[in-house]
C-alpha cells in the first residue's frame, strides 16, 4: 500500500493555529516551494541578517518606467534568484510582461519541484509599494 510522503514543509505565513494542538499550521510540498520562491523574489539585498547576498534587485527595477527593457531585466533577475537560492525548483520558463498603464508587471513562472513530472505554474503581479 502506497502512502503519500510530504517531502518539503514550511511555516504557513498566516500563522493560523492547528485545531486542538495550538501549533502553527505548516504548508507542504508545492505550496511550501511556491511560498519560498515568492519570498525570495520579494526580499531585498541586505534584508536577511548574516546573509546579505540573498535577495534580488526587483524593488529597484519596479521604480523604473514600465517598458520591455525593464521587463527583460526583471526576467533575468528572477532567473538568477531562483537558480541561485532555491534548489528545490528547477526553472522551466519565466515570462514577464509590462503593463505601462498601471506601471506594473505580470510575471508567469513555470518550474518543476523535486521529481514531479507536472510543472508548477505561478502568476505574480509586481507593483511598486510607494
């Protein structure tokens, strides 16, 4: 009889409690890796103590005018971050499209997690905060 193994786990950032236990709820497998990728992409350099090189320059790029050139720079930054800092995700493709009217970008990531044969798709909307 085959049992489902949970390979990857991470803390769920909603910090909900498990009913009856009082522990924090965990996210597993695909959800854990997706949250890790999203966290890495939104982390600035020097934001993590004792790990100044972990992160990306995406925040600075979001303050540039929304154009195809900036979209290409964002695409390269995303590829570098995932390939360097998330070994659980094998990147298949990154597509960034500029939305100049909103001064934002739509990002579509496709990657494989572990030995999964089905790709995982993630869609993000990147906008500047200020």
